[in-house]
C-alpha cells in the first residue's frame, strides 16, 4: 500500500483500543495514535499505550503515541443525559449536589448577565440570566441532548482557571513514564503555558493546541516556543465564532510555517463517517484543502474513537491526502526544488542531526525526505512532519541492507511512480 506524505492522527477509543484494531489502523495509514486523557482512567490508558507499543513493534512501523491533555477546560458532570429544549432554565453549580449540573470551580464574578456560554463544542447555546452564590442560571437558546463530561465554553470571559492543574501534571508525568512520544497541550494561551509544560515533560515534543481567543492573540509567540501547532477547531470555533473560523485556521497554519513548525488540522474532518461508510463531498474538500494549505497532519477524533467505520475512515482520508498531494507537487513552494532536481524522487538524509532535517523540511521540496537515524525517539518525533519517512539505522547490519530498505521506502512514497535504483541511493 502506498502511503500519503501527509500524516494521519487517529484517536484511540472504545472502538479501536484492541490490538487487532490498532494493527488495522496502522495498516490503513495511521502515523500517530492519540490518547485523549479527558476521557477514561489512567489504568485504561496504560494498557492502550502498551498495546500500541506491542503492535507497532510487531508490525515494524514507527507509529508515535500522543497524549492529549485535559487543559484548563470546563466539563459538565451530570447523573444522566437529558434533552434541553429552547427556553429551558438550566442551573449550574460549582459544588456537587444531587440533581444539579456540576462544573469545576470558576470565577463567578467574571460572569455577566446576557453573556453566551456553550456546551458540547457549541451544539447547545445558553444565555446567562442569573449569577448566585455557588453557581449561575442560563436559558437554553436551542434544543440539544446534553451528555455527561461534555465541554463548556465561556467565550471572551476570563473564568480564572490556572493553566496547569494537578490532574494534568500527574497525567503528563504518568504518560512520559509509560513512554509516550509527544504531548498535545490543550488550551495553550501564551508562551508561558508552553514553557510550563516543557518543564514537566523534558525532551518530549509539545504540540500547542490553539483553541481560544487568547491563543489566537498570542499565536506567533506560541509558535516559536512550541514543537508544533494544532488547529483545534472544536473549541476554537466556539471561542472565535463561525464567522472567524476560516481565517483563524489560515492564520494558525501560516504561523506554523513562519516558525518552521509542523501543524495539525483537527476536528470534524470526516465527522459523517462516525455513522456512514462514505465521507461527504464537503469533508473530502476540507481534508484536501488542509493538505493544500500546508498541514503536516490531519486528525480524526470521534471517527476512530467511537465511529462505526474507523478503518474505512482512515483509508478514505489517506486516499484524499494522496489525491491532494498529486496537485500540490505541481505548484507553490515545491516548484523551485523540482526545477533544480527534475529527476529526483526522494532526498536521503543519512544520520543527519535533527536541525538539518528540519532545514530540508523547511524548503518544502514536494518529494519525500528519507531520514536515516539511530534514535527511535527522533524517528517518532518526525512522525508528524509531512513528507519525512524514517528508517532506523542498526549498526549491526550492513549498509547494503539499509540501502535495500531505503529503496522499499522510496518506492512506497515517490510521487508520479518514478523508479529508483539502489545505485542512485
């Protein structure tokens, strides 16, 4: 199976946590396995991490494992699901009480009568009508089924939550001990947030999720200190509003390019495939345009975590990426490199330092970069860079064996099916 140059991030959930399904995801095109610590217990996460490690070893694939942190988010806690109808009065409490909707401690003094808040990535809109000691009341502006542990957003309101809390710190320490390869840090609002995370997870790449107004305001400074960015469109769309979502996505991708950092596009990319076997035309264009914009990775969330067709979804996403890459080869940044080396099918970087690999990556050559490295950590780090294929160099085997492996990798990755002889490598 030919691989796409664009990398695919898959969220592992109830539908894909078995070793069999993980192996199928890898064969379908998964490059990074995402584990969302907003759901589940550490005991469950440990088993999933160990299973991914076992499967990637048996499959001989360099699949990275990413921890997605909870971040300073607000999630509701309810005893049972309920349907909120338009005009319903709903009360939220910062202390647990029977029959109420519980949320974590926030700065209630910052809430204003008439302000809008949202639940479940904006699916339910609420308007604040009363703030009282220990909570507040809202009126539902539309109908929606409210489920436990769904996110709650307060756009433009500083609710006074500390960025790094005990649970997040413990999660990150736990995940590093388990051997994860990168951190997806939620709700990054400033460079200081990134620096605080890096003090805890030394030598582990930190990908900053941009999903708030503050994150957009400090975008450039965040890009420079991060190891990558994520366009986290779920909460971001609620925070900035649908009218600014398109331009916000473009700005984040541009900031990542300017800082020479990889960027991931996430949320609702193939959402319909949670329940259907084929993506919509709009989803096909969404994924393809993310590739055209220069995204290194495209990410699946519920599609692979709880969807009915996780393997078909990854296969469809890989095909869409490959179709977009055929076109991108002919335009943009790739033109200069292609004119210089019209018959080059791939660039091989033999035991080069990571910064040199990044310099080649910055040129966006439009052809695969084959990176030969002795470091598994380094190899898995580059799992999120578009067009970079990694080969492990083992000093116990001869150079001829490595060259043969390179030929195999190049033949899988080359665009326009150019042939490559071992002598050329």
